[in-house]
C-alpha cells in the first residue's frame, strides 16, 4: 500500500529539523501522524541520516508496553543515543506514558538529540508538559487528508474530480479509506469503529462518563447541526424535550471532551468591526465528514453546511485561525486570520440565481476594509468572477491549489 504524500506537514517538520525545540504533532486518532513520521524518517535516511541515528517508538504497539513509565523510557532511549551524532527520537502516542513530560524534558536537554512526539487529543499538551516546556516546543496540528491529498491516492487517477469530491465528503478523509479504496459501506463501518475508540479512550475514560448514550446524542446533535450557531442551553433544552433529560453543565462538559478529542472543532464568533472575539454561540464542525455520515442521516439540503465544513478544515490546514464573522444584522461565514494575512469567505452550493448571489454578497458590503473577499461555490466557472472586488471561485479549484 502506497503512502499518501503529506507534503505540507513534511515541509513543516523539515523546517524545524535540528532546531532546539521539541516538535509536537497533535491530531485526531488515525489522521496519519504515525505515517507522517514514517515518511519523515524515510526522507532523513535518503539524505544522509543512518539507521543508528533514529529511535522510533509507538506506544500503541504491545512490544513497548514496558516503556510506559517515564524512567524506563528515558533509560531505554538514553542507552541507544548515537555517540557524536544527532539522534532523532520519535515518540508516538506518548500520552500512554505516565509522567511522560519528565522523559521528554530529560531527552530535550541532552546534546545532539532531536525530539518528536505525537498525541491524539488536545489535552495531552496541557498541564505539566506545557508548563515545564513553555517556550521550548512547537506544535503542528494535523488533520486527516485534504482533498488534494485524497485525490493523490493510488487508484484515484482515473476518476473524475467530481466523483472524487463526492467520495471525499461521503466516505471521509481518513488516510486508511483513501489508501485501501474501500467502498462507502466499509468506510462507514471503519469510521464508526474509530469513533467508538475515540469516545472510549479520549472522552469516556478521561471524563469518567457514566451516561454514554447522552454523550452520543450530544455528538449526533452537533454533527447534524454543523455550521449552525448553537448554545449549550439550546442543546440541553432540545435533548430534554425529546425525552433525554440533561442539564447545561453536562452538555458543556461533554462538548469540551469532544473538542479535546479533536472529533469536533469549535469556530468562535468574531466581531469584524470591533476586532474582538465573542464568547457565545460558536459553530461546530466535524474533523471528518465520513464520521458525520456514519452517525447521522444527511440530505441534499445539507450540501451548503457540508461545503462550509470542508472549507473550514482547509483553512486550518493552510495555517489560518478561523472565525465566524459577526457583522451588524448578519454574519460572514469565515474570517481567516494569519499574522500577515486576513481573508473573508462566503460559502454556498450555488449562486446561479440572482437572489442567492445577492444574499451571499451582502455580508461583504458591510466590511469596510480592503482584505480579500472570496465567494466559494460548486458552480462551474472559467477562471474567477469578480463582483465589485469579491472574487467568486469554484471550491474544488480552490481546494486543489
């Protein structure tokens, strides 16, 4: 099975190679972190690094069970460091090691050791490790396959891009699905099994959840309502009215668990005029649309929100902080911000009808700055249409850049 190139992430690792910081790769389970390390190690070997300079441990493999105490791990790695040369140390799914921050810190301070670690949730870099290593680590937040990466999978070359896009939003973006070319039903089974693993390991066990059915109902509610503003109170009220009594505090706790597990992402609201974040009614997006399809029923009318989900994740991949733009009497789908770049996005399945085009362009008119404004749709257009400075682009063209 051919590995799918993850060029953007590989370039990130190469840019930090031999820099004296710990390289942290976080991302939902099975998004490709271990495979990325494998690709990176192969690159190192092809460019002069010898086998004795690489130590790779995946703590989800049974053979490393004896190394799940920080002292055993430190002693094991320390005894295998290459004398007089840089040793590249890869510690995969390190959250399985008790007090792993002590081992990581001990290796980090040694000369000629370049440390790389991964974890499958947002909280493994919280607490003691973040405090102990403040200013000494850099984090790569990894996602499942982009559409461009998905298209590059072996076996996809003969398919039309429209067919591939339908597979991407239906079966999902986890690398295993693209690499094995499994059908839609098997993809659903795989993703549902993956969801069960994530929920048990990263939510139920950590939060000591006793009511797993309520957790599933909250998950389904959020997946069904991707791209819609929701409050924790609204979720609690909706579930209670349908016979699943739950209070707002429990909803908040479970949503925090879901976002910490990197199953769901929260897009906060951002006041465009005042340039400040707002604390209520954010929107939620799924880390993978195949996961959504495996858990909730969808319809053709969902395509607008599905496209939003795709665009939101792609903007994260491209290094933006992404917010829902709050403007007077309305909103802009996304405000994408980097230190040296801000862009505004509207996303719609189609704007061929004049009334729809007018509705989608209206929020841009409320923005008084000169940052780029982009309307993404599935409409087939040649090049880029321009509406008083607003660029309309085909979303698949944009994804394949």
